[in-house]
C-alpha cells in the first residue's frame, strides 16, 4: 500500500527487510514499554510512519526503532514507512535529534552520537579553524555549535 501525506510518500515495508540505524547510540529498550507499545499497535496499528533509508536491497531505520521492534512483537509483517535518501552524516544527525528528544537517555548513549558528529566535523573544519583546533579554542567551539545547529534544523520543517 502507498499513501501520500504532506507530499511525502508512505509505503508498507517488510519488517524482515529493516535493520537498525548503525549510528543509533540507543542500545537498550525497556521490554515492558515495548510490550505496551506492541499491544497498542495490535489494536490500532502504527499511527506514525517510521523513516528509513534504502541500503542495497534492504533498509536501515532512521527514525522509529521502538515502533519497528514493537511491530515485530505484535506479529506484524509490514510497517508504514517514509523512505528517504540519507547519507551517513544525516543518519548521525538524526540519531542526535532523536536522542535529544528523549528524557531517559543514559549518559553513555547521550555522548556517542555527539562524539561521532564531533569527529566528523573536525575533519571538515575550515583551514582557518583547523590550524588552532583545540577544544578549548572558542572559534572551534563556535564553529562546531554553528554546524551542529545548522544540521539539526534540516530535520525540523519551518512552520
């Protein structure tokens, strides 16, 4: 099945074709919360589509890992999804955004995507900043912050 929502195409994807976001720092999921969500999905279905990217003939989760896991627990075979073209950098940024929205992020899970982003952005520092690339240098900190927030805005549409 295919549906258009706000000019975005939503399609049903086989759950067996989906793997987790390799950059998602979230490694633990509450079994109790997944069971509760799976009961809700059994009764009403998945209300909000997940976001995936295609990798070869399969897919990787960008947004919605809990819904995917709960759908599997509920015995579903497919899930509504929006398939986007996303780079590794965008997958890291999405992982950061997703985790900023959670209130129960353990410190290690909170730091992992930021470390990945920092490592990535250090390699892309402009030459004027790279020459003095000390974490204590305010121009480096300002540049990192500016880059992070610019990337973050891509995932929140203007209203």
